[in-house]
C-alpha cells in the first residue's frame, strides 16, 4: 500500500500569508469545524508541472484548507515532496504507458485516497487526472488546462458534459480559456475561466546567478550582445523564424552578437542545417538541454520567444524576474504576458522580428523596462496575485460554498 509523504508545506517561503479578506464571504461564513482538505491530482511532476503543483498549493496559505497532492506518474522523489509545498504528497508511480485509456486500478486508488480524509474538492491538472477524479470521487473538480486542444475529441466533450454539474475549468491564459469555451459551447462563461501561471518571484531571483557566472556556465563571451531563447526544439516554438529574423538583423547588430538557444528536440538537426544555410552558424549557439535553465537568464541581453501555440510562456516570467527585455510573437498566451512591457511582432514575420532585434540592440538603457516588468510580476504573476485572483473566481461559489461535499 502506498503511503503519504508529509512535511512542512510552506517552509522557507518569502511571501506573507494572505489576509482572510482575500477569501470570499461565503467561505468565511461557512467555516468548517474540522480540517478540510483539497485534493490536488497531477499527471506528473516533469518539466514545469512540479512548480504548477506548488503554485496551486500556495493558493491555500492563510485558509482553513490543507493540501494533499497526488502524482499519477513518476517515481517517489524526496525533492518533489519538498517542491510540492503541500501538507501531504503521494506517488501512484504509474508510467505514462500504463495510464493510457481507462485504468480501473488508478480510479480505485483515488477512491481509497479520498476516503482517508475530509476532502472538500479536487484540483486536477490536465485531462487524465480530471477524468480520474470525476470517475473515482464524488468531489467537485476544478480542472486546470495547460495546453490547447484538450477537448478536440468528441469523447472528451461528451465526458465533460456528463459531469458538468460538478466540473469547472481553468485555462492558464485567456487564449487557453477561449479555446476551452469554443470547444464546449453552452457552458456558462463563469465555469470556464482564467487563472494565470505565476512564480515565487523572490525564490526565482535568488536562484538566478550573475551575468558573468551565467555567461561562463553557458560558454558565452562576456562582451557579446546575446539574444536568448529557451524551449523545446519543436514546430510550436518556431525557432526557424527566430533564426531567419536573426540572420536578417545580424549585419546591423553590435559586432560579435550571438543567438543562444537552450533546449533540445526533434528539430535540432533541421535548425542547425538552417543556421548553416543562412550563413549564421558561427553566431548561433545551440546549448542543448540545460537543467534549471532559469538560473542563467541574466546571461541574455534580450529574450526572444517566437512561438505559435504558446499556452502561456513561463520562460517569460523567468526572464522578467532577471530584468531581461522581451520580444515575443503576437499570439497565444505569450502576448498576454508581454503586452505593454515587451516588444511584439507578428507570428512568422522574420522581417518584423529583425527590426525588433535591431531596435532593442540600440536602446541606450536596455534595463529601462525593469521597473514595469517587476510591477507586472507582482500585480499579475506572483503567488499573492494568484491567491487573490483565485478566491475571486465566481465558479467557487457553486463548487465549494459548503465546507465539505
């Protein structure tokens, strides 16, 4: 039998707990007499999803709720227990292959887990945990969607319709929210809303190393003007347009300028071939997969995101925390993060991107946007801002107005 891992949920946090007035009146008026729990059900903790678990656990600081986080896939890991910022953590330890299709064993395990505590509701990340939580429990479920197209399949749309009475959905950006609403016509807008991703600003900044250290770690000359890009080498990230824009801009950029691309993926060979074809291979550094890449963002003079289907763009928050200027394709969730504090260019428009790169390189005070970026992070993308936005969501009054269900 699998057991819970416990620890101090928020030890070492920099932000203070929110005042109770950040919670809606219906929650305060229905204060529970016993400790209520929130079940957070995650597909896994790979990539950015461990921090997603931390983000959602942090929503309940300063409230009567405790958070139990369950990972469907992934081996037991002490660092994940600490990083989950939860009062209890459990690993079901399935592989991705094992959870394809309907898995009755996993559903039975969730049912057993829910019987162990007084759970009020569930927050489930991605479709598989949403599916398992609805079939394995009677809890109200808030489903968090981190990507586009999750309800393209008719079977998923029908499933969501069957459970609509106890299901509400969150998109990590307005772009994802609108994609969900388009796929699920007839749903009340208040049942499909937005809650932005966020970061622990002080923790991220404490992790980021100085410019000289970051340049040395990535093998970049200290004197070069460097454009950074971090992400999978995948068509959705469209580094091909970034290479073409950089090639057009390079003759007008400071001597020795470089483009540093951190990440790996199936397009690596094709992108390297394109850089050679464009005659810029010597000015492009493919740095490969870098663990904890956000530590090195101060190495960049400019951060470029050329994605098409970008649901949100966590790398933009990490670049903002390092006070690095942004240039971002004008589409998807990235536009919502960067609009007003970074430069936007039309998607796949290499010429417009080149113009933006040149303009950025000639700014006399490249850090002039540091204060607006810092303010935007605090106001929209901090843990405190996330808590405030969450407890204002109209969907909560219909889901968790009672202390337990």
